[in-house]
C-alpha cells in the first residue's frame, strides 16, 4: 500500500471512531431526555394532586360554614318562639332570612368545589395512567439504550485497536512526517486527506489551488511507493493534504 492509501485508510478508520465516539457521547443524553419527559409528567401529576387538596379544603370549610349557619338559624327560630313583641319577632325573621342567604352561598360554593374535585380526580387518573404507560416505555427504551451504549463502547475499543495497527504501519522513518502532519491537523479539521481526481479545487475548503500545486500532487502520486522522496502537498488555505 502506498503512503497515500495508508493515510486514506487510517482516515477512514478515524471516521469510524468518530462516529462511535459520537454514539457513546449521545446515548446518555438521549436517556436523560427520556427521563426528563417523565419528570414533566410527574410534575403535572403533582400539581393536579395539590389542586385536589385545595379543592377538598374549600369543600370541607364551605360545608362547615353552611352547617354553622344552619345552627344559627335553629337558634334564632327557637328565640322567635319566645319573643313578646311583633317587632322582635320581625327582627329575628330578618336575621333568619340573612342566615339562609349566607348558608345558600356556602352550599353553592361547596357544590362548585365538589364538581371541581370530580374533574381534578378524573385528570389525576388520566395523568397516573399516562405516567405508568410512559414509565414502562421509557424503561424499555433505557434498557435498549444501555445495550446500545455497551455495544458502541466495545466497538470503539476494537476500532481504536485497529487504528493503532494502521498508525503503526505509518510510523516508519520515511512515512512518519505524513502521519504526524495528519495527526496534528485532524484535531482541527476532518477529513484531512483528499485525493483530487478532477479539477483543482481543495475539497476541504473549496478554494482554487494553483496549477503548480496540482503538478506537485501529480509528481507525488508517481512517487507514492517511495515516500522518502515525496513532498507534503497541502492546501495553501486550510492545510489539508492533497493527493492525486
Ligand atoms: Zn483547503
């Protein structure tokens, strides 16, 4: 294999590694997103439970208030039977009327709270069912992601080992400078090595390269099996390695 092919081969291996590294990096993020979705559902359920509690308190206190008014009415009615004058009788009658109005308001409020409670209970049942369903599916997906992560990690280790072998082949005195150049640049750009079959544009940055550059690349191609005689031919703009 010529040094050009070896570099391209190494670069292909690095691209495999990059995609595996991306998977290893992204899978836990996907898992976290799924968990967050569940947290949203839990929050919604929690809020509905709080609303229910408040409505139940309103219902209970309104009912007690209505009962208190009822007791008051009974007291006034008892007093009315014992009064001596018509005026006193009429005054108690007005008190009783007023208590009845207030009592009716409390009863109405209790009734509204009961209707609200029924609605909220329905929502809670729906939220609980949804959470249970989503939890089960998130759980299953999390298992799947865990398996995917383990697989990607194993593949990554194997790919790195293969890469070491390929890089080793380039660690000879005559090839080493190509490997070093490639390793330096790949941290900044990827891919780094290009074989330009047609035209004279850099495939990396798309700048037009001078004809002399392409001639150098042409000359390199003929010397591909004698790397010690080859030059490092790189794009003047981005530095990517250009081969013919
Ligand atoms: Zn370029």
